[in-house]
C-alpha cells in the first residue's frame, strides 16, 4: 500500500505546460483527488489497527490513605467445555463495539517472552523461582494467552500505575493469591521499585507502597476467607483438625476492607483439608473427620458453598466502595498421585484447547463459584463485582509449575532423575510463568466493568 502511494506522484507527473488545456487540467484534478483519497484510506487503516488501552479509567475519587497502613493489620501477628460465565464478555478487541469472551481460548507462541526475569525481580518466592532452582527448560516462558475471538491487550505497567495513583489494591486468599501478587509486583517493579511497609509474623500477609504514585498493594493471608483456627507445621501438615466457623468472615480482611479501592478475592484447596464446622456457636458437622466424636460428615462442598455465599454477600454490599474481582478456582496438575503420595508434573508444553481433564473436586468447586456468583448478579445487577475466570486457561498449562524445582537442584546426587522420589509442586506457578497472563485478564475485566458503569 505505502509503495503504491509513493509511486503515485510519478504516475501523476504532467508532461509539458502544467497550465495546459481544460481537458488536461481536469485529468490532473481527478488524479489529485484519487491520490488524497488513497492517503486518507491508508491513514484510517493504520489508526484502526491500534490496540485499545488495557488500563481502566478509574472513576472513584482519591481517598486519603492512613499514614501507616500497618496499623490496619494489627490483628495479624478432558478440558471443560466453554462456560458461559456471568460477565465474562469484555471489550478485548481492536474494535470497542466487538464483544469477546476472554476466558475461552488457547496459549499461542510468544517469542518475546516475559517482561521480567528472576534476576530483574526480587519479589519471587524461593519455591516459585524455577530457573534459579535449576529447571533446565525455558519453553514454558514463551507463550501468551489468546482468546478465541479477539486479541487481549498486554498489561501496561506504566499506565496501570498512573491510573492507580492514590488507590489501594488488595489480594485476599491463600498462597495462590500470594503467587499472583508476586507476579504483579514483578511486572510493576520494572517501572518503579516498591517499598514493603508491613508484614505479619509469618510473612504471609504484606503491604507494599509505590511511593511516587502513592499506590498501595496488599496481600492478606486468609485461605478460608472465614474465621478459622488452624494447626499445622511450617510444611503445611496439620497436626490437629481445623476449626472452621461457617457463619463468620475472617476479620483479618474484613476489618481492613473499608480502605480498599480494588479487591481480588478467591477460595481454594484449603477446603479439602479435614475440618470441624461451627455455626451459631455450635459444632454442626465436619469434612473428612472419619467418624470422630460422632460428627456428621457434611463434606467440603457444604463448607465451600457457605463460605462463597457469605463472601459474595459481604463484598456486594452497596455500602462498600471496592471494585471486586472474584477469581475462580485454580486446578492442579499432579499426575500419578497427589503432593504427598508421589504425584509429579514434568510436562514441558501447554495443552491444546481440547486437551486436559479437570479433577472432580476442581470441577465441583468451580460449579459452586459460578452458581453463587450468578445468584449475586440476579439479586443485584449493579453490584461492584465481576468474575475473573482463570480456571480454563490455567488448566491448559501443566508445564507452568515448579514441579520438583520448588527446591534448588532437586536431583543432585541422583544417577537418574526420578520425580516420584522428590516432592513436587504442581499447584503454584513458576515466576515468571503462566500466571503473569492473569494480570492481562484482571485489568481487562476491571476496565470493561468501569466502562459499563460510566455508560
């Protein structure tokens, strides 16, 4: 197109007197008109091909943040068929009028790789620092999420930080939420280094601030989202039954909630642990308690539905200002066993869209999440909550986990690399890794909802 445009002046060159006959002047005029029409068309095509910005236009006015946010945490010493998830249609395309399901798609090659490395980011937890721990392959870094019917804009850290000026964003949940916030920190810290201003005794809950933007970022450790008494060693092995209060939310996050502008909240695998259920100050049952004290076996689906319902009712309260993303469950990829029975994950390529199989417990938990989320939508279409459905895209990445490389050089001293005899992590994600793409979806969903609210 541009070569043709460049050649047009030569084609239109007039031999002889430029002020010749009337017929010649008409020909010249028509040719100039054709030339400018073609230039205009080319310009229109170039502008149309530009991407939509992935960063939300925040409409809430800045709130004054407390001088010391740490004071707020003093109390913390086969693949599933595409799901028509509520509100998972968004403007991830080059044309604002086009709607697209960004949660259904596939992973496509991306030779550009991640925007950070394990060297350029200091916020990676040791168990997820796969390259440092000796993982020999790196192909898992060279993929990006591509929705089936549109292009998903890349997360833009500069624009994100600019829009988050004087705002507070919180991640609430278990270690997957911590994994996610570390991914976000790694991307943002390539633009501005962050200051850690608080951590709890176990370093599970933290608060950071980006000083030049006065942007505060939190992760709050609350694996059940409910009030819970847990008893486990540092390796995560319980030595006494969890006491789970199904009618009381965890004050570690509810007491701070008034300060947040944006929240990503999620449940998870902790509901599969042996638990004793309390409701109205009475023990009402249990999950996997194996007949202890003649308790009624109600199961983890009972407690999970109770928890999700209580959480959604709280965050959808119109008196709360926070814009909320409810993230769906994260499937694991243990094969030939579980984390404590020799299960491992050693795949080096993503699944195709039609491959993979979700485990029954993941599928059932996801069903509860979608059902309860739909109820919230039906009760209040204006609720400040949207779905961040990362389940299907995560299912397609069995190659993105630390596996045996949750520890440095796990096969040192072994003649044969046998993953069965090394503890594997097939639930959390390597950093950098597939979880970085969650941020693309996170911002796109928030952008779409805020545009809808403005309209």
